[in-house]
């Protein structure tokens, strides 16, 4: 039996080698591996082998059969590959039948990315109304009526006491009114200002941050914002803090990052300064704590705010803010 | 705020490069917006050497000059007589725009070619002499810029100041910061006044009727003034910061305003009735003509400077036409006052009139700098106008502004900033900007800020001064210490995320549109008069009418986006928006803000590709999206009911449904009517879904309990029913489910057919029931008998028939 199998295998391989056309190979294949072929006969013949040798014979027969199957497949593939004629295979370069895939708006993606960073730092997400009381948008933030700081933000009015929020800062007040320290929140959302040109839209998005507790310092504010910038862009991006003014923080700072386009060498995007202004921040003004009834001797805190569009424009290389709100599908499908 | 480097150097020595200075100022909180070369306007004017001068053959007063301008010899016709061969002169080359606004062009003058213009000092605003051509120093190089030839170099520094720093709205204010940063002394201008003869009180008087609005008013009188142009240095100073020179008296008030930050006003004293000043508020509705010739309608809040008869100036904002300085003015009353910032701001804002004066008054001027500025102006006016000073000063100060003294703790400063500054370092920073510091003990300091620093009120304000002068970037960067608390993410955030991703997975891209829309959106959606979405919140000062009200539906935004895309031939769209709508509640109350999730599908059903038949998009496609969403969010008992009634007139009747979870309506889904498409200038059919996100969040069921799975095979049996056209599939499915037959594992509708051979107003509905047990294999006969019973009950319930044959 063993000899017979070996002989059959050699014979088959030899004939296969001598055959150079597809038809011939197929005929050979039928002869050896077909339903009535040599190998089938062999396998059937196993039943005649003495019982003790049967398993060994079966194993051998199967091994030979497998080897022959591989040899025939390889022979056909080789012939196909050599053949100049159409093989009957597929044109794999034709497009696949893809499923439509939608995208999330770039503003959403950037908001989510920034939120993620803060969630990992143990911050919670807070929200507030878009149509806001003048009290929360201004007065509780130490911006009384008739204060020149109101000129910093051109406001849409609903009535004398109701406005479209001009920043996400009123959420700070709403959260602090409800809860006592320690507080660690971020508040993303839409904000509105009377402005419209290449770099301004009447509605845009901000993300606000607030951390209040005992012994929170300006150094800590620098630490958190450095972490944020490094995670949004990269560890190489340097920051600088400049003194500035916001009525609801003291000391106040504008935060510049090294231009991510030119790496600080100076280009059109950074007006050749090498720096980009991306954040406003500061230590919460004691007048704000007084408005919400916090003990100013015990608690300190910091707050910051940034424009989402600004970050998205830098991240994706978009030079006209209005593109975000035109919602041209060719624009959206790039994200 | 613009300051020229040369003017700045009158008070402080700048020995660093201006770019470095600008950087240092920016980092100290005075943001420098731009640096510009003050003499850039002279770029097209070069030095030229006169190589030949010949009389113009056809004009007695003109000569034809050959001028070597470095890059060649030009022929220029000139009318001046002060120049000779060999002189170096300024040549404005063709294309140059002179300060007068004229642009030089090459041309012919009386038949002779003239390729430029030789300029006088006045023509280049480098002096007042216009009698002849400016002769440049012998060291000048032909072809080089005239500014370089004259050694002129100045930089204009433009600041973007924050509203708290009113003290820096002056050259001296900026100089004070520069002195502190560079560690050099600040030199105030010396004021020496001639002793006048007749006391001012004998000429004039000042009465303040409203001391709350005008806490302080001071005045001096200069007589025997000759109104004339100012000397060149004064005009040059004003020019350097972009102010126009007018005459010696007005120029002095402007100069002192820029120098000290104190706005002044000069009245023609002889045009002040009864020679007295009365400060009071206007009468409601009073009309006053300001010196720009505009009639201003006043309210009783407006503060007025009046004479014996009536108003002569809108206090702190603008003078009146009637008492303006004229060429024949000989006696000038100079006003220097402290007005209440809020009073000035209200009126300026109401009149939409912002001036150099109002800008400073509404931010707060130095209450103790009033008389100093007045004296400075009086001194200069006497110098410029050759006048005489009346003796003494009128200084009415009924409401003294209290001086501030603030206690500062060294320890608290360091704790807030996260620094380790010594007490002495803190003191020296504060003293460098003229704060007076008294040491109380190791920790406590008593600090008196200068009176010009009206923004300093609290210890934290002092801490900021210390921080900015020591440098924000020197503060160590630390990480806050806080207790670790794992907070659960709010459900609505998770649901929002899930919705977005499921929709994106279904091929829908997210859009973000403005929260405000046009008021006509409701009409365009054909909403009934009593539709709640007509309760719109209006914006008092919208950007445009199309952005005039807060949206009460996301559909207009989707349809408008579809329109905008259609104009770009983007015809296949799947878009959604997740955002708030705003429903008006009451006046002065905040509206109800409801979050909605809405989507729109138009155009192709599949991505276009080869060899696939394009299928028509239909109601069941958009409904399928809602099905997918509900399944993904695990919303229980979802059902759809055909929309009836007038609630949603923008959806096509018979092709739209209301979505329910149990008895709760979650939203709608369907095809947009042709009329609404037309109203949004759309041609292509569109399908939308509009779901209430607040409801979705409540209904979204997040807990999952795994159900056991039977390991026995299922057996399927079909039923075909001929039913009335009106029978809804859902009712059939509900009925079969309601039978409570435990062995039914699932029911599915696999075909619905109308038309021959099915009779009219009937349809055939084919159902496939799957039977399965948890305990055993079901036998054919068992399944057959259950199925027969189910079939019979269903036929009876729906008055249905089995198909013939």
C-alpha cells in the first residue's frame, strides 16, 4: 500500500510537470483527484488493509492527497499567471462597493478632542443657556452696565436684560451658584457677537474652564494650559503668558502659542510675530467670588476660555472662518 | 493709541532697539499692535544733485534742471529760484504720493519734459518753509532716500490697550511704563508759568450744579492771544501720532491731551455769555450743535458746559460750534475737568459719538492731574500765542476723589501667583511704577497707587502689577493638587456622542448652522398661526434680517444648507444637525431651549459606483435611519403612526409619520412637501427626520440584560393575506404579537403587493413567522397546527382572505 501510494504520487507529479496547458492539467487532476480518480480508489482500498495498519495507511493516503491538491492548485495558478490571455479573474482595480460614511463637523471634533483632555484631568462638562440674562453674561462677571469693558464684546440683545451670551463665562457663575468648591469644570458652547468678516462669524464656539479650590495658583493655571496646548498640538509647542485684562479675572493673561504653521519663524498666519493668541485666562476675580458667595480668604481659582474655531483653523489649515457655517458637503467630507 | 518714539524720548531715554522695547512692553501688558516707520511716506523722494540749470525757453519764471538721481539724470521743470548748480535737493520721483495727497507724474510743463518734482520743506511736511526748494546737506548721496539724507528716523508704536489702562492713553503714561521696564528715570516736562496780573476771578467764574457728574472743574484764562499756525515742532509732534495741526491754541490742547492724557477744551472767552461757566445737565429733548456741525438731540442725562445763556459744549465729548476758537479769538478760557466716567460713557454711547476726549473720560482720567495739565497748556499757549496769563486758577472741586490705600500681604501674593518673591522685590516692582509703599510688618505692606492708576482697587490688582513687572513667564509652571474623583459622564453627553456616530455610520455628515434664522422661516414651512414654533425670540439688533430671530426648528437650517449645496451642484446629501431651538416663554424671561436632532436626505440612495442600478430614495429609507437610531439607543416600544392633522404641514401627507416610544411622541419623519421645497428654492425630493433630543435622552435605555438564546433550530412558515389597503402592517404585527403564542420567535413582513390579480383597494401582505422552542426540537405537525390557528385568527381579525389557489 505504502509503495503503491508513493508510486502514484511520483507518477502524478511527473505527468503534471510534463503538462504545460490548462486543459491537460485539468484532465490529470480529474484522473488523480476526481470522484472516480486514482486517489479515491486508493482511499477506498484502505478498507482492504489489515486493521492494524489501517490508521497509518489512511494518514499516508490523506497526506499524499493533500500534497497532490496543492501541487495541482499551484500548477494552475502558475499557468494563469504566465498566461497572456484573460484569466477569468477579477479586475481588482475596479472600485469596491463602499458604504456611505458621514463625518462629524470639525467644530464637534475639536470640541470633543479638547473635552477628552479635560475629562482625563478630572474635569466635568457643564452647559448653560445660549439666551442668557445680562446678569450672568456681564454683571456677575464684574462687568457692570456702563463699563467700558462691554465694548470688548459687541452684544446681540433680546431685551434690556436678556442677551445672546457673548462668551461661555456665564456658565462659571451658574455652576458656582449651585455648588461649592472644589470645582473643576469645562463648558463648551455656542457664543454670539455682532461681527462678521473673514475672521469673525456672528456665532462661534468657545470652551470655558474653571477650577476653584484651596491654594490654586497662577502657576497651576500655567500648568493646566501647558498640558492642554501640548495635547492639542504637540510637546514642542511653547507657550507665553502676557498680562491682559478681563473684568472677571485678576491677574489676567492672554496666552500665545508658538505659531504651529511656521514653528515661530514668522509667517502670514501669525502676522510674522511667531506667536498666535489662542486663550484668555486668569485668576478668578474676588468680586466674582463675592457675587456667588464664596469665601475669598479661603478659595482661589482660575478660569480660561478659548475659541474652538481658532484651534480648528490652525489644526486643519482653514483660513476663512465662514467655511464652518457654509456646510458645503465637499468641505465637511474632509474631516 | 499711537506714540512716536521721538516724542517718547522727550521723557525717557530709550537705549534699546525699538523692536526689543515693543516686545518688552507687550510682555508687560501693553500690547504693541504695530511698529511703523514714520517717514515711510518719503520713500519715493530721493536726493538729487543739480548738474545743470537752464532758463525755460517759454516761461520766464521757470527753469529746466538736469538732476542726477543716482540711477540717471532726470530733466525736471522747477519754479524755485533759491537753487544753484551743484546743490543737493529732494526729488519726488513719478509715482510718489506727497503728504498733500498729490501723486507726482511724469509729463511736460510748458512743452518741456519734467520727470519728477523738486520739493520744498513744507511740501514734505518737514518744516514750514515753502518759499524755495529744500537744500540737503552736502553729505547726501544722489539716489538715496531723503529721510536718510536728513538723518530722519522715527518709529510709530501702535498699542492695543486694554480698557483698564487709561493711564497709558498718553505719551507720559507709556513713558512711565518704559522707565519702569528699562529701569531708567522718567523726566516730567517742566512747567513754569508767568505770573499773571489780574486775578482770573475778576474775569470769569465757574459753577458746578451737578457735582456727582462733574466732581472737579478747573480753568485758566489767557489773554492777548494771536491765533496763528503752531511752530513746526508742535505740528510735527501732532503729525507723528496722526493728529492734524489746526492753530496754536487748538494744537496746544491736543498736544497736552496726548502728552498727559487729560482732555482739555479751549473756549473763545469773548463768546461766552456773561463770562461764566455753568456745569449742568441738559433738558430732555434739547438740541445742541457740536463743532462738527451736527445737531445733537439730548436727554436729561447729558452733561453740558454752559455759559450765562446756554450750552457751549457737550461735556467731555465735543465742543459747540458757537464758542469755537476762531482766527480773531484773543482771549482763551482753558477747561480741565474730571467728569464722571459713567455720565460721559452713557451720552457718548447714546449719541454714537466717540472722541479722543470721551474715550479718556469714560475710562477715568487722573483726578489729581487736572491742574497740572491745565498749567502745562497755559504755559504753552502763552509761549505759542504770545498771550498773557490771568493770575491764578479756578479749581472747583466739590467731590474730592478719595485716594486709595491698599494693604498687601507678601505671603498671599506669593500663594496666588505660585511664586517665591521677596518682600523687597515686591516693593521695588511697585515703586518702579510710582506706587508708594509703606512696610507695616514682615508680611504686610501699605500701598498707595498713583492717582492716574484708576484701575487699582484691590490687593489682587497689586498682585497683577507685581506679576506683570516680574514677568508672567518667570512664574513657575505647576500642576494643581486636587483629590482624585472619578465623575460619571453625563448621560446626555453619551447619548449625543452615540447619536452622532450612528448617524455618521449611516452616511450622514454633521452640519452646524447659525442659531438665528429669518423670521419668514415659519411661513416657508407653512406653519399654522398657532404653531408653537411661531413663538420666536427676536433679536433687537440683528446683523441682517435673515438672522433676526432664534430658530424654533432645525429644518430651515437643513433646507437652507441643501439649497446652498445645490447651487454648488452637490446634489447627493445626507446631513444632520444636533442643536438647540428656542421657544419664547414670556417677555424678559429666558426662552425654553430644547435640543433637537434633525436630518435630511436627498439625492442618491447609495454611493455611486459601477454596474449598480441606482435606486430611488424613498420614505422607507429615512424611516430606516430612525429605526437604526432607535435600535442603537435602545429606545423601547418604538412605533410609527401616519401623520394626520395640520401639525406638520411641511411633510407630505401619506408619506410621513410620527415616531412614538410607547405613548410618547419623539418626533417626525417623512418627505418634504413640494410647496416647502419650492419655498426654499429646491427642486429635488428631500426626506427628513426631526427628533426631540430631550425625549430621546429620557427614553434611551442604557442597561442591557442579556437574554438566553435557544439552542434548538427554528422553523419558518409564511402567510399571505389579502387585506384592505388601509390595514397597517404595524397592526398586523401587533396583533400576532398580542396572541401571546410562546413558540413564535419572530414575525417579519417580506412582501407587500398591490395590483392584478389582487382586487382594487386591497393588498397582499406576506409574512414570515419563525417558530422555535427553548426546550426541544419542534415537529412539523406541531408547527403546522399552531401556524394554522395563528393564520385563522389573523384572517378573522383583519377580514382578510388567503390568495386564490
